[in-house]
C-alpha cells in the first residue's frame, strides 16, 4: 500500500496493491490490519454508495459537526470524479484552502478525508458510482454544508453545468457556515 500526502495535513491519497491479468484485477480496497500498520487507525462503521446518472453531478460540500464529525475513505468504483476537500479547522495553517483529486475506476485511488474537512465531488462521466466508509453514523442534526461555488473558496470545478440537489443549492458560504473544528 502506498500513502501520498497532500498539501492539506491529514488528507491522504491511498493506493492499495492491485493485481491484474487478462481477466481483470483484484485489490483489497480495505484491510484493517494493513491500514493500521500504515498509521490509518480509524474505526470505520458504515459504508455508503452513490450512483450519479449524469456527468456534472455535484454532491457537496458536506460535513458533520462534532460530536458526529466523520472521517471518510472515498473511492470511485465506476466512472470518475473530481473530489474536493476544504479545510475547516480554524487553527490549521491551511484553513479555508481546498484541494482537488481525480478518483476513478481506472486509477483505483482512494482519498482519506479526516474530520474537520468539508467534502464534495463532481462526476466526470455518466453512471458514476462512489463508495465511501465513515467512522461515525449519519446524523441529520449535525449535517452541514458549504456552498459549492463560494467565491471565497474559488474552487475550480471541471464543468460549467452542474446537477445539484435542492439541499446542496441552499448551503451557505464558508464564512456563514456553522463549523467549529
């Protein structure tokens, strides 16, 4: 397994060993022992799976407040996404900064998104499926979000036409959003 640090402390790209031949490939996308040996000691308790029918579907930017904040381990199992994380930790030198990553069925990369970050993604292909593990259950009461196109963040999304949920259209900007990490 290979871990790649990013410019945002705590956010990691995870590359598991992939074994391929003429039939396809095999990888252990998660092995608790190997992850712990690599220093990733989160106790993941729930798996989530989404399907986005159209390219340009944007989900996010989401997070949960403490004590229900979540660490996520995200992977794209079919299609491709532009995955974005935003640092919400006020004491962090990278507070308010974002970074984007391509996760796809072909690169098989995963992204570890720690507590204290907003997370969202935009699909780059139709019929894209994303799976992610979390270390805390969903809590509607603690669920929050930040506007995907907040000018203060200036996220460079890979499309001009986005497909959004009604919920994601209503999120406030970074300065107005409730976050206390």
